[in-house]
C-alpha cells in the first residue's frame, strides 16, 4: 500500500499586489482596483524511504517565484470573450463595451485567463506550478489565491 502525506504551504512571503477588474457581462465590469493577494498550496505525495515526500523549500521557492512574476502589475484577461486586447506601441489597447482603455505594456500582464478573478488566477498559477513540477511524484495539488481575508478561490489537480 502506498503511503501518502499532505503538505500545506501557506507562507507570508507568498503574496503579490496587483490591479485588475472583473468583467460581469459584455457591458458591465468593475472599476480598476487592486488587491494584496496571497497564495497557498496543498500537495499530496508519497512518503519516500527517507521519511519525507517533497522538499518544502523547492515548493516554497516555486510559489514565491509565481507570486513575484505577478507582483505590481495590472492583470488583464487575455481570453475574455467580452474584451479585445491589442498591443499598440508602448500600450495595450483594451476595447470593452465600445470604449477603449489604455494600459502601459511595461506595467501590464495579459494572462491566458477568461477573467481576472481568484478562480481564474488560481487555475493559471496551478498550471504554472504543475509545469515546473513535471516528472515529480505528486498525487494531488490544490493551489489557492486569496484577494483578502476570508475570500479565496482554489484550483485542484489529481494524477490520473
């Protein structure tokens, strides 16, 4: 019988600050605003002969890197069916509900997500973490993104 363990990683350093807006429909969205997001993970892996399953330091470093990559940017949903994002010189031109919004490219990340929500951000970061962890003996991973105390979204993956 395989012996599994669950590791929980929820460190103070796993956070990022970012601006975003949530799109509700083809004509309604939030105003641009920001959050101090935090990221945590639950990892299920087999326990090895040496008595541990996964190196906490490896996953802490990976989570910190994922957070750093998003820190202090405006996050745009590049796959939203309700807006169009085009690069125009030093700016992204976003067309939403017949109006143009302009964002400086150097301050903005266009992510492969449908909406800038904790649900989509958790899925995006989970996929990034799984790519970095390819070939490792993982059974389950859950990655959560919180936009404030008591409000978070989580995405899960299970082997097989």
